[in-house]
């Protein structure tokens, strides 16, 4: 659904044009009183560029533009075939969208055993299951993944032995999930997924909201991660390095709060270097309402109280009570001491609240560029490039 604000001028109508990254395009005319239009016939899992402009006779306004990525569709016609006493085969039709693989989960309906998960490559449409308990009814869930290892999935479920059509899975809720980096089932990772902020699909790697957890920790702890995913935590520099060093480009979002006030900053690129590089920060272009604090930290290695990699005379982690990609020393100090309003000691985001006010809420999260936020975003007024 595309939506927009009507222009103030008296016009004959609007032209809505949309084209896909694959090259397909279409153009429709809508009435002057319209503010929405349902785009139909789109290909699942594809990025679209949408333009709209007003017309009056032979005259046209400037164009407004936005991007949206369609949801991936679910696998279809999942069936159990060749059912035997302790085994069965499953077949299905692949989704239209380009996917990277499938995750199949199954368990007895009576809950007598834990869920078993298996992964398969994108080309698979038939798999065999063995070691099933004779006479038991199984619940199976088949999920197609467009971006492996992230908080974004299209899923369906299938009750074993019932040959019925399937429904696409409901939208995932925010919470803790197990992901598999590069679809490697030997590398499970527990993460917290934010499925609501700006369209969802965010993998959260830091949260501060109570001050109960001390973030002034050593190098090894920051490498490995600490805390509880549903409370305050740091996911770990090693995990961030693995997640962000793929062919997928990530954006990063900083959600900030102080009392009833909230602000955010988004950067269109985010990558963390290896341990050998001291987890060097790569960060992209800024947008948001919190002000740009992170460009100052571009290219900096990470510093903790026992690993000084900044350019200041002293150890910034020690003098500013935290750990960060310090330079000399910081404009952002989101791992600083909670509720410490001494200069530069607290949880600071200098462009928003300065160095003398410690924030009481932070979340840092990543997702692939051009994902969920484009799906529900109204058309932004901007001159087309």
C-alpha cells in the first residue's frame, strides 16, 4: 500500500509509477482525492522504487519517491509422502522469492520430545525424516529464509498427516530467537529481535535500561558478550564481526531515551573488524533526530579498561568508565556508567544531551539495508534523484 499527503494546489490527479530491481515497471493514474493506492501483482522478495507526482493539464509537479521491499512468500503444498512406521518424506513447492535456504522444525504433537531443527539449501523440495516415533502425530514448520541469520523470516506450518493448504506464518513478535550464521546449523546464536521499530527486522546487540548491569568490563567479556537478552546485555564483538562480515550490507540504529524523551540515529553502513583489527568500526551516513555522534568514531578500534587502543594520552575506557570505539575520547559513550552525570562519564550521546546528562535507555540494533522499514513507510516527499 502506497500512501501520501494530498498537495495543496488544485490538481487533476496523480501519476503513480513503480519499478522493480529486476526491471519490471508499471504506471497508473489516480484521482485527485486519493491518498492511498494498493500496489498489486508485485513479485515477492523484490525491491521496488515508487514515484508519485501531481498533474494539472500538461503540467507536472516534482516527484516524490520511496523504496519498498515485498515480503518473501512461503513455500507451498507441503505434503508428507512415503509415510512408514518410523519415517516419512516431505515435499513442497518453492516460493517465488529468491531465498537462501529452508529451516524445517518438527516435534510430536503431544510434546513428548523437544523440537528438532534441520536446514536445507534453497534448491531442496524433498527431504526424508527418519527416527520418528511410530503412531505419533507430528507438527512440522517449514521456513524459507531470504537473509540467513537475521530477524526476518517467512514461515508456514503443517500438521503431519493432514493434506491441507497452508497459511503463511503470522508476523514474528519481538523476543529471543535462535539464528544460524551463514545457515550453519553447528553455529547457533541466541539473539533478541526487535520486530516493531520502523518496520522491524532488527537484531539488537546492546541494551541499557535499568543500570543493574555494570558495563565497565574487560576485553574478553566484551569479545564474548554478557548480560541477559531480555534485560541489559552486550551481544559480543566476536558475534558482531561474524554477523557483519558477509555479502550483506547492514544499517545500524541507535535508540536513545531520557525520561519521556526519545531520539534515534540511523547509519546506512555498519561493520565490525576482526579481533586482529581490534574490532575496528566502519560506519556509514547518518540520518535521524539525535544528532551524529558516531562519525567521530569512524575507523576506531575498540577500547576496554585492559586493552587501550584509543589515541588519547590515557585509557579512555578507564577515564570515562566504559568501553567503546574511543578516539580522543568520545561523542558517544553508550557503555558508560549508568546515571553518572559527571562530564563524559555517563551514558552519553553528546549531540543530543551533551556530556553532562546520562541517558537512561539505549538500544543498538542492526538489520540488512533496504528491508522491513521500506515495507510500511509512507511516501516521503523529496525530489527524485
